[in-house]
C-alpha cells in the first residue's frame, strides 16, 4: 500500500506540474507581443536583405521596413511596410552549396519616375518616391491576386526587375503551395509575372503570369530563375521587344504578343535547342547539363551584345547532372544568334559572374574547390583547384569569349596570403562580385564569407590588394551597389552594410542585430536573447 501511495503521489505531482506548465504556457500565449531588437538605433532596426542606390541615397531592405541613408551612413528615415505585419527572421544569403541561388533582389528602380518598387514579405509591391528629401511610400500599386495558389510570406528567392525602356515590371518569387494537402507545406511554387507600368509609374495590370508547381515534372523543368531584357530603345530594331529567361536547362529568348484572346508569351528561340524530356522529366541528352541556370548577365558594350547564363549543379538523385558530365554555360549573341557559343565551365557550381569593360573580360567565381572542380581544364596536368575565379577574354576578331584557361593568368586565387584555420580558408567562399565605383571597368570587390578583397587589373590579370582586405569572420558579405565614388556592400552576418570610399573601407553602418539564441529564466521571469560572435553562421 505504501508503494501504491507513493506512486499515486508521484503521478499527482507530475499531473500538477504538467497543469502548471500548461497554464503558464497558455498564459504566455495569451499575451503574445513582439519585441524589437535593438530598441531604437535612431529609428533604424532590421536584418538587411537587399541594398540599392537611387537619387543620391541608399535604400536597405529589412523584414519590416526600408531604411533610407545618406552617403555619410546617417539614417534619413525608416519606411514601414504597409502590410502591417512583422517578421522576426528573414534568412540572409548564407552560402549553402546544395541549394544556392545566385540572386535575390527585392527592390528595383524606375529612373523615369524616380520610384522604387519594393516586394514586401507579404508579396505585395510598395512604391517609394526616391526624389523626395525624406522619401515616403505610396499606397500599393500592386497586390497579390488572392486566386494565385501560393502562401505568404515570401519563402525562398525573389527577383524584381524594371525595364525602363518598355515600362515593364518583371517579378519572380518562390513560395509555399497554397493548398492544404499533406506535405504541401514543403512543396514549392514559383510565381512569374510581367506587368505594364503607366507613364506616372503606377502598375496598370499584369499582362502575363504563370505559377510553376515544383511537384509537377513539366513545371519543375520549366521553372524560371532569372530574367534579363535589352537596352535597345529603337522600336524598329528586330530585338526591341525581346527579353531572356533562365529556365532550369535552357535560355529562352521571348516576347509578349497580343491576339484576340489577350497577351501571351511567345518563345522566339531557345538555347540549347532540341532538348527532349523523358517520362521522369529528365533531359535527353543528359550531357552537357547545367543542373540549373541560376543567373543571367546582360552585356552591351559597343559591338559586344550578349546574354550569359551561369550554371549550378544540383544534389538531385546523386547529382544533377551526373559527375561524368561536363557543365557548359551559354553565351547568347543577341544580334547574331548563329554566333551563340557554349563554353565548358571551369566549375560545376558557378556562384557569380561580372563583365569588366576595361579589358572585355568575363569573370566567374566559384567555391567547393576539391569536389566539384571541372577536370576538363586539368589537361596540362596543372592542379588549379586552389583557384576560385576564372577569366574569359573577348576576341574581337571572332566576336566570342575565349576559353583559354591553359594560361595561368586566366586563373585567380583570392586566398594566397590568407592565414588562419583550415576551415576558415575552406569556408571562405566567394559570394558576389561587385564593381568598384572608383574604377568600375578595371576594379572589383570580391565579397566572400569571411572577407572583402579588392582586385585591380594590372599586367594582364587582376591582382588582389592585400593591404585593403576587410575581414569579418562569418559575416557573409553579399549584395552591393554603387553611388558616387562609394561602393556599399551588405554584411548579412552583422546586419550592416560596409562603405568603401574610393578604394578604402571607411564606414560600417549597423542596421540591426541578429538574435539566434534564446534562454529563459523562469525563476526571475526573464528571457535572454543573444547571438554568438565569430561563428560560421
């Protein structure tokens, strides 16, 4: 009986404890509130996710507002989203090699009307007047159609671009599916639309839209990751109305046409052509195969008029494409499609690309040196796997970029003088190439996971300036923009942006703080929120 009594008391105690915890938890839930971290910061607070310059000001996108700064790094105003919702986390572009996308652009500038279009976390488009001394937001010019089968908030990548010549707004975003079926939370949808914009900058209507369901094989293969358009202003030019789509395996040259049924997307040509898909949605032939094209680069420099797509190998069914495949990237010749070319990529996972006009160079950067380096460029038995950039020079006589990577001058190692633990060097992956505002045709900043390095053209190649390396372990330096002689680069790990005036780093502007750790103190009724320093986030 004593044993039974003790057991009963234990059960009663457990039940009482459970009820207290349950009541305490429910009481907490009944008093839900949001605490901003930090409290003020001169009106600025938020995790920076995008940056753009307009009318001599800097606009920084966060999860709850757009922060506006002057060139000295002082805040002018904070423009809250009209969604009236707040989100505590907006995953920055920390590099994950398995599922990386080269671009994420939530803001785009209409230079005709001095307006900034901003895609909010709730997938609405807010418009900001950038010409005002203190910019303000207008009412929504465009809101997500309730019939579009996607869930909010934004979930994955987003690309928003404005064509100032044809007054078109292009939108691509990734979201969860809207249906409530089993597993639908983990199923992705990609929404693509083209909207026409009025003379005063307001979005008139959506001319074309399409939702791609990721659990549908056909949709999966036709998913759009990026869009570019030409800068031709002559309406009589045959390419005036063209734009270019990066799909999973092909690059499409498209136009919008109208008939009695409305506006539709017409595919003029695709590259490479002749690809067919089997019953499982796999391309045939399987090689060469990019995995997916993640970013487009538009070039119009004199007679050089190209669109370049960069490839990214995916971890699907072992790997996609298979390891035995070479990966190629296309260079589309806009004026002469017969001169299109396909170049064997120096790496199967290219992260970013830039064109430097001073020497007519394409520069690609990449990571994962040991595992994914392309053996096609090791034919001369030279190990180049320590390099993280490759250069392709334009040959004026042929009108093509030359893949002369047997020349050591066409390879760049950004880490030769870097000292530190092996993991520090191994994880110090290039994330973005940003042109130097002080010399945009011959100099650039390589933004990496742990540092920013400036490169200048000298002696036939690009040389790192070792004296100006800007270190920040785990900071993951990402997007950048230019304004005047300043280059401003996002520091996603620190929730800040870095200002380089000319060639030198001058200022670090804090936009907020990350809080990735939480520890409750129930006795003293306190909640400790903190973040680790010097970690590879």
